[in-house]
């Protein structure tokens, strides 16, 4: 995939398919240590130890529509091709956590890309989920969570077209602040 | 169509204001039961579904059309991604395949504004 934000969207779709209703995305862009770390954690149904061993094999998948699951193997390859690594831990009925680490300056590292697009696509899911987002660029941080936003919106859905418009503008503004001194 | 003017908004306080405004138009929204579903499995994402979804949101906003845009996982027609299903007013959904950003304007104009189904793009009905 052309952007790391597309891998993130894909991994979160797995969480949603696994019936998670709390999803944590943590991104750390550490210029000093030349690392980009992406963590995605959920409270979905998790995987058994046996399945976990096989999850990075493209010929394993839980889906019934098609028999090849490519999402995680692609994400894992993207990290490993950039002098990084890919870890996945999971507990049955508790949840799953993915950690992808990249060498920040690696020539093959895809840009993070359109995180606003990814976050909005996640929040338009047909399932009821809460997203907890934490993004650090060097020493600057941006955090938000949908519980807080939903509280303000009351009975208005976050997928409401006007709420989406607000969310886009809110995210764009905060990412701009986050990247004021560089980064991709 | 129950669309209200929106100021430049960055703060949570502005979200509160938006809510007040949205409540005023919510009855109109509930009565419009147009639902647009975009497939967001690995297959869809790799084929550009996220960008197509945003093009749809932009087009709806530009034309002041009220509709709910929803993402779903893979439905098993991976070779036809990006997939977009349009359901209107309780009628059976029409699923279009291989919808690119370039096709979005025509799709919204024909299906939602003129009420014409674009037969050559349809891959399943109902």
C-alpha cells in the first residue's frame, strides 16, 4: 500500500471485524532515535495461540468471503523492509495489539499519508466503536477520543455529514500544528 | 435538505454549537433514508476505497445532499473493488463496482439527483 495510514485503516478494520468496540491508535515519530512506531490495540475477540502463530501467513484468514488474508502480511512486510519489525500479541476474548516499527529515514518507508482520511473512514464504520488516538511527533502531542466528542454531540451520530465536516477541519488543524517543525 | 452553514471550526466549543444547529435539522435528516455503503476490506482499501469514500463525502457536501455514508468490511467481490452500494428510501440496494474517484460525480448526479441507475457499472441488485 502506498501509505502507512492505509495499513492502519486496514488493521483497524480487522479490529472492527473482531467485534472490538474500543480501538487505540498510537503513533510515535521519534526523530532522535530515527524511528516511527505505530501501535494498534483493540478489545476484540482476540486470537488463540495457534492462530496467532499463523496470522502472518497470507494463506490464513478468518474470513469466509475469500480464503487469503493479505492485510497483516502486507503491513508486516512494509515494516521489515524498512529495517523495522512487526509484533502482534493477542489473547482470546481480550483483544489484540499490533506494533509496527520503521526506521524513520529509510528510503523505502512509505509516508504516513492521509491520517485524516483514515480516521474519518474508521468513524464511518457501521459498527459502534470508540477510537482513542494518540500521535506524537518529536516532543509534540495530539490526542483525541471519540467518547469525548460523542458526549458533546449527544444523540447526533459522528457519522453525520456535518459532524464529519467538523471532524475533518479539527483534525487538519491539529495535524498542521503537530507537523509545524517537519515530519511526514 | 436540512443543511446548515458551518463556520471554520477547530475547537470542541464549536462542536457544541454545531450540535445545536444539527438538532434543528435532524428531523429532515431522519426522513431522508439514503444510505451509501463503501467496502473497506483490504481489497477495497488497496483499490482506493478510502479516497472514493472521501470523494463521495465531498460531492454530497457540494450538492447539499443528505445521506449517510457508511463503511463495511469485505463482502466477497474483491475483484470489483472499490464497491459502492446505494440504498434509497427502503428500496433494494444497487451495488456498483470499480468506482474510481473520477466516476463519483457521475454516480451521484445520475443515481441520487436524476434517479437513473447506471446499468453498465452495476454488479449486483437487491
